[in-house]
C-alpha cells in the first residue's frame, strides 16, 4: 500500500512537471521562431453574427496574444467550434466533447478573465487547462491500469513515467482532444478490469464523443462478453445465463456507439435534411450517409493507400520508431503466447492454465473466470512456444487479459499505416 501511494505521488509530480516543462519550452520557442502555421491571428466573426463587430479592448493584450498564438492547426477548429458552433462541413470531423468542455470552462471558471485577455484567449486558456489536467489524470489511471494488468508496481511506474515524456507530448498539452480521449479510454479500461462494467461503458461512450476511434473501445466489452458467454454455456452449462450475458454485452456496446452515431445524425440533420437533392452534398445521398468518413476522405485525403506518395516519405520516417515498437511488441506477445493469441484466449496451454488457476487478481470475481479456464486436455499446436522455461512473471504479464490490448494495437497500427496520415500514429 505504501509503495502504491508513493508511486502515485511520483507519477502525479512527474506528470505535472512534464506539462510545465513542455509549456515553458513551447512559449520560449514561439517567442524565438515564427510558427509554420500562421492561422492563429485569424478570427473572423461567427456566421451567426449579423453585423461586423470589432474585438473589445482588453487590459492585457500581450498576454492575450501569447495565449492565442497556440491556436494553430486543429486547435483552430476546436476553439472555433466552442465559440461559434459547427459552421462548416469540415468542422464535423471534430467531435463535440472537447469543445463543450472548453465552452463550459470559459463561461464559468475563467469567465472573469474575459475583460482582461478577451473571449478567444479565454477559450484557448480553457482548452489548455482541459488538455493538461486530463493528461495528469490519464497518467494516474495508466498506473492503476498497469498494476492490474502487469501485477508489477515498478514496471507500471516506469510505463507511466515514459507516458509523461512520450514523443507526442506536445499534442497532449496543446488544444487537442488527445489528452481527454486518453483519460476516458484508460479510465474506462481501469474500471472495466476493476469490475465496474457500467461505469466503464459510460467512460468508453464519452471517449467516442471525444475522438472517433473511441468506439473501438467497445471491443473490450465484446471480448469480455464473448468469454463470459463461453463460460456460462460450456463450463457452467447455463443457457439462460449465457443469453443474459450476451444481451447485456450487446446493450453496453450499443451504448458506447450511441454518442458517435448521434453526432453523425446531428450532422445529417444540419447539412442534409430538407435540402434539394440536386444541390445536397454527395454523402447525403449515400445508402449509409456517414459524414465523418466523407470529411476525412474529401478534406484530409484519408483512404486506403492514399498516403503512399513519395512526398510523404518524411512522414513515414517520422512514424517509423513508433510503428516499429508497436509491431515488435505485438510479435513478442504472439511468440510468447501463440496459443492464447490465435485462439483469442479460448485455448490455454497447460502451463499457463495451471498458473492462471492459482494466481490472485484484483479484478472482479466474474472476470476471474477468464483466468481460471482450464483446457489442459487440449493439445497445444506445433507452433506454440514451450512455456517450461518462461518465468511465471512473464506468464502473468502476457496472459489472456492482454489479448484485446494486442488486437486493438494491431488494428490501430494497420489503420495508421495503410489508411490514415501515418504520422498520426504518434498520438495513439
């Protein structure tokens, strides 16, 4: 317990220090070098404004300018959405949870600062606050999650500290949704492995309202449901329990998808409903009108192999370290536990099954069935790696509970490499 409290304190201090260091370096470099993106100073009136208005005089214009200088790249969209709502088609690529937090803070906690630095600077300041506070809590939840998965507080501590200094740190401290998404996803996984399944589903649903890939977190619920249904049907011989498990898992997955689907419906209502079919946008006429997919393809050139261009070679090189580490970690797990991986955890070799039977877990009792499943009579495939010489600690770290994490990582790596802008792999 003392070790856990001490490690939590270390992570809290490290996370806060890393954000302060990064923000300080950002201010220094922006004062020395002109930014590549010069859109920070552009702030036209909202389309809903009928008359042209000039910005009111503020008390500290230099501070306001310094804060607004950080409103570049995607930050422009987030601040604009918080300020004016969804005005243009391409703005629907940015989901509403992060701008909503920005707007709420700017109209409550930071509202007294508006006369001092102006409305847009307060919106930007609110965005910085949300991102950096969310990052600190994400680091704390990462440690708690890692302790459950790895059963090694020291390894969990190292992982959390590395997270505080990850290569994409600038995105986690800018007005981007990455930190909020990380908090909701990691927190949801922590609650899931702690047995709070309904709370985990809520956090996963909110993650899908922060970033589109949040809907993939439903896969963890699906994996859990699949194994519980198997246990109920084949081990406990309880058909009613298996049916109840499947229905509950299905409803939780649907709940996770609802925010993202609702936002797509909101976009369709605003951009397509009641419009003349001759003048409506192409995606409005599709059998399944997915606004998000159209925007990513039309405005950002996202699509299968569309990024495979010679001019994008520097971006592939930029992403290569992260891609290499991700692929190597997947291969390492598959080599260590091929039977577990390729059977999705339904077939466990005798050595691992014996270990999983005796180990204790901090997860809920209903999840322990995943670890206690016995298949010692099943034959291990010829490609399976012998576990006789594998330390118990490694068996514990790379047991069934890791499978959905590896599958998730593999899917995201493949998507980033073949479909997305490959450099975005750094913020996963």
